[in-house]
C-alpha cells in the first residue's frame, strides 16, 4: 500500500471513531517480542481514542456543539485514501452527516466535499450521483441555509425520480425517510420540487418585497438586485455577498451599474435616488433636484458621473452625490420626452448622446442631441 494512502486511511479511521472505546489490534516488532519475551506476533489493546460523534449533547440530550474538526478532516482523508465506499456511506450519502454539517457550516462547505470527491473519483456513475445530490442542495440552498431541518424534504422532493438505478441516492433517500421526521415532520410522499439537471440552477432569496430590477456585472460573476435594498449575489456559489439597506421609504424602480462595476444607482417611486459604492457599501441618498411636479423617470451611470432625468430635463452628479449642473432638452416642442442616454465612440471627445422622442399614430420620432461632459 502506498504510504500516503496508508496514513490517510489511519487518520480517516480516527475520525470515523472506529476504535473509540474498543480494543484495537496491532503487531509487535521483533525487538519488542525479544525484549518482553513474547510469543505472539499480534496483540490487542484499548488505544484510548475518542468516539468522534457528529454532535455533542448535554445530559438532557440537547445539542451543545458540533464536531467541526471531523466535518473538515474526514471527507479529505477518505478521498485521499481512496475509500470511496466509506465516503458514500458515512459522508456524502449519509443523512445524519449532511444534516449536522448544514446545521453548523455554510452550504458551500458541504458542496466543497462533493466537488472534491467528483474530481478524484473515476467511476462515472458515482460521479453522476454526486452531482445530482450537490445540485439538489444548490437548488434548495435558500431554504437550507436558514432551515437545515428541511433537508429531508428538499432531497426527497427533488431526487425521488432518480431513485431507480442510483443505489447511493436510494440509500440517502431511505435514510431521509427514516431519520428525517425527527428533524421535520414535513416529508413529501411524491416528487414535488425541481429535479437537478434542468435550466434552474439556484433560487436566490433575500428580499422581503418583490424584486423590481437586477443587473449582472460585466464579468457575469455577480448579480445585483433591488427592492427596498441592494443585494449582491455570487452566481458561482449562489451566496449572498452584500446586503445594503439605505433606509428609504419608496420602492426602487430602476437599477444601473457603472462600467467598472464599482458603483450602483437606483431611483424610487417617490423620486429619491441612491448612489451605492459597491466596494465599501457606502451610499448617498439624493433628493429630487427638479420641481415637485417633475418626477424622475430614469438615470444613467458612468464611472465618475451620475445622471438623473425627467421627461425633458437631466441633472449631473459626481460620485459624492454633489450636483454639478442641470440641463433641459433644446429645440424640442411639447410632447417630446427624454428616452435614453448613452455613451458612444464618436468624433466628440468626452460626450454622450441624449435621445428624445414622441409617439405618433404612424411612427416614433427620435431626436438625438450631443452634450459635453464637464470635468
């Protein structure tokens, strides 16, 4: 046996608690047999190693703490010792293990065990089963992150159609059906949730109100969504990475990100605007700079400027929320409205285009104007 595999296996035995409270066999060396006059080549003795439970309880049976060291070490050593059967039975397809680790660790720590095993395993069918369970946990991540006791309901509700031909998943679901009711009585009888493998990858839940807008960063790594607050999600893990509540009364209507992804801005239904620093979570609340009868209808954000506009006016701000100037559309009559603002490569340095238009029965008329940015 490879020495590295041997030592990984011995450490795995320690964290499995195989010899906790039990005598462990061992072999005498030739020197020991000669020194002590022994005739037997093997012996047995209690090595005084701990039992290594998943959870530690008090005299009343209440959970006092979790065996976090076991959660971190056992999967690693079982994979490196190539003991995949023990890995499946005691870790990845074991309901009690998954429930205890979800109760004490982030979901990403649980998923990391599945990813590590899938990289080191050669069996394609076993790898497929691993990914099915991992994807089921991702789909239910928004629930399990708050209510880990719903683990059995999530796994059965999503993986029941996969029970045939997948012995490890069958073992896991049978354990969910047997052990799950001690944590939650809500155990589904039939398939009732999205099964892994479809277009749905994550369920991102964090807003208390409806989501009124969202944007992806330019590298597609993060998503920012708005309601009464800004929430940033990591799309590679589904983790909520930033939650900023500006404490405004209105509902945010439109969200824009700066080209460098360092700033976000939104305006509300009561014409307040919020400029958020995505790196520090600092924000500025900007009151309506126009007349009370002129509500804000849109905004545009650059790396160093924020623009708010009504139907025929716009205001420019710096990134500290200071008003720089106000302008009104020129050479347009009644019925024209400012529709959009857009930076464009052109012969006009440091300029942006403003499009205004109105709708007629036959067509939509558009007018473009070029405005110079004052630095």
